C-alpha cells in the first residue's frame, strides 16, 4: 500500500522498499482500469465514469530510492531500523524491526481475523506458506511490541507469541488441508465446503474467509481447469441457461423455484436459479425481486466486511435495475 507516501515525502526523503516493489507497482498500474472498478465496488467508492488510460506494461511511477532483497538497515534518531522482507499479502511486503524497542511493525501480515489469502477485488496469488514463513521470522525476533497496519498493537512477548502462533497455525492448517484434499482428488467446491478450522485455531472470518482462501490456494497452485471437458472451451455454462429454462417450463417456473429455495434459506441456490430465469427473460420482475431478496438475506447473515461490501454493491445494482424505467 503506497497511498500514504505523499503525506510523508519531503525534498531529499529516502524511500525504502523490497526489490519486488517495482514489479508489483507495474502490475497494479497495468490493471488500473480493472482495479478502479473492483475497488469502487468493494469499498463503496464512487464508480469511475470511464476506465483510466492504460500507460503500458511498465508505466508505473516508482517512488523508492533504496531497494533491498532480504533486509536493509539504517539508523535514525538514535535508533536502529531493520527493514525485512516478509512476503504475505503482497510479494514485496516488509516488516520494520526496531531492536532497542523490541518493536515490530508487521503491516498486513497480521489481522484479528483470518487473512485475505484470496481477495474478491482480485490480485496475484497470495501464498499461504509465505505468510507462515514471514510470521516465523517475526516470532524469532521475540518482540515485546507488535504493531499491525489494522487493529490494535499487541504488547508483551507471551501474548504476541500466543496470537501470532495461533494465526500462523490457522493459515498452515487451511493450506495443508487444501493440499491433502487436492492430492486425494477432491474438487475445489468440495474442499471449500469441507475445510473448517478446529476450535483452537478459530480466529474468525471478519476479514478473510476460509472458503475463499481454500479456492485461492487450490487455483493458485493448479489454475482453473476442473477436468470437465466443457471448461476447456470459451463457451460458459450460462450460454445454455435459457435452454434449461425453456425445458423447465420457462422463466416463471424457474423464478418460482428460486423463491422456494429462498424460503428454505438456500439463498445461493436461489441466486443461481435467478440467473437462469434472467437468461431466458432479462426483465423478469419476479426473478429480479427474488434475486434482491436473496442478496438481502445473505447480507443480513453476513459477518465478513469484504463480503458485505460486495453484497451492498450487488443490491444497489439490482435496485437500480428494478427502478429503471422500461
């Protein structure tokens, strides 16, 4: 995250970053239009009127004046600072260690929730084992103060060790269970449903979710192909939704079934059925109304901040459609 640089930068300011920073900034700039829309949706920001101009594959402005590989040390104000490479949420993620204070600034490698090993707004794969290794680096320092970018500081080595170890072990568990399932021939949907944290490692899902992380780990390792021959080709399953609706008796019948699924509190199945009905009849009011109610049901039962952002966005889009003049 580089948005705060301008608030601190003065003439002659040295900016230190891990060497992967430049590649990551070029990547983000390359997909600037994509991320502008996704970030606006997830964080309830104003939607851009048009996509920003693409500056080319290597068009990002690179601010750092000092790039390092594993670590960089300097002194300032009588204190020694050690900037260490600790990949996790990004490849170029760094931790700042101040030995005299036994203080570690760990950025986004610790949350009071399971992390976003996959983020809905999209990013390059985040490797679970990078988080594990980086947390081990911090634990080895035996800090007395850990300051994350989000949430409160953690004080005292005993409490830091307890929390960071539990956090690390939760990530390791989800990674290992996903890999075990992959090697056993299980598909990604099965693993998304099956893998749960044991009570001792349940660190909550207010930020990242286990199911997203399982899919992120799975597809990060092997990509999207699920062994179904149809997915080798460019025609999506949605291409035959209208045909399915016709066979089932039309959009009315599908919309009715969607409403029944919602009454059974199967909101996601209701959403899938609404998409089938709307493929057959794009302005089917009952299908749009059921879709809205299904989204609102999911929002009412949601405990995850990122999920909430996308549900809010989807609800606003459906309401806009319902309120649009014919």
